[in-house]
C-alpha cells in the first residue's frame, strides 16, 4: 500500500476543481462537512490520490446531497451520511484487496451507483472495469453508464440530466417529500417500482419513508427472486 503522504501530497489536488463545479452547478447540491481524520483513513484505504475526484471527495467532504437530497454521493462520511470506508468495508480491503465494485452513491428510491473494479469482467458485473454502473429499482438490474467516476460526477451537476434520467420515476411534488428526509432514509413505493402498475402511473404510487439500508436490501432480494444474475455486493448502507 502507498503511504498516506503519497496520496495527499500531490500537485493539483482535485478538491478545488470539484468545489468549483459544485458552486457553479444549477442543480441544488450541498457538500456535507466531514471529519478530517476519517477522511484521511478513507483515502488511505481507497489507495487513490487526492488529485482524483474520488479521492478529493473522500478526503475533503462528508459527501454530497444532490437535487435536494434525491441523490446522495458518499465521501469520507459525516452529517448522517455513511462514508465510502463504511459502505464498502475498506478495512477488509487493506487485507484482501479492493472490492469488486465500489458503491459510491444511492438515490432516495434505493437505486445504487457503483464503480466497477478490475475484477468486474463477468456476466454478474455489467460494464467495463473502471466504469460507473447503476442498479435501477424499476428494472432490478445493474445498468452500465459508460462514464468514469469524474465524468459521472460532472454529469449529475448539469441541469436536466438527473431530470431526464429519472423522468419515469419522479412525480409531482417529489421535491417536497425528498427534501425533508435524512440522508440515511429513502422512500419505499407501493406498488413496487418494478411492477406494471407503478410504471403506468408513478404519481399514483404510495410512498413511505424507510431506512435506506432496508430499501436497498429489499431491492436486492427482489432481484434474486426474479431469477436474474447474482447482483453482487451493494455495500453497507
């Protein structure tokens, strides 16, 4: 493993650039304060430098709440949002190597964003190594996004991108419902989002606040019951 100093002491650290994009974004976004010691530990276990957007977010931020909290991006951890180290058990990665897939974010409906590791080269893990993927709660499958982590981060800060991405899952008044939720809470839908009833009329779906861990776990169980490929790890949310 590289020493922490090698990862932090870099020319052109990424955080000033990330912070600039956050400040210029027309999408509502809030960077959560993080714990400096926790951020350094997370960066060391990730084994990426502070020059990268992933490393910068782990070191300098507790995470991001994007679009009034619809999307939660994990950083070093703080203010009610679990950090990358906790979500992906990076303490084990020190001994066993990096995780097959690094969970880097989740949305209020239990969708999961992840970064494919070098071992993601079989049918269980669609997309190429180093590519972002999304587990969709309405299809119960991982979908390749054909983007690196940095490209994904910039993409979600562009106006209309998230609106278009979630066009079939949002409903009138969603912002008011989502804005009052804690970062570790999501919205469970009835009928389930993968049913024909929910697809026909998203506005008619009933929603109730639940822990994100419960929501994501439920989606994973449904994926297994549907008989598709093993969805692999979802992280500890």
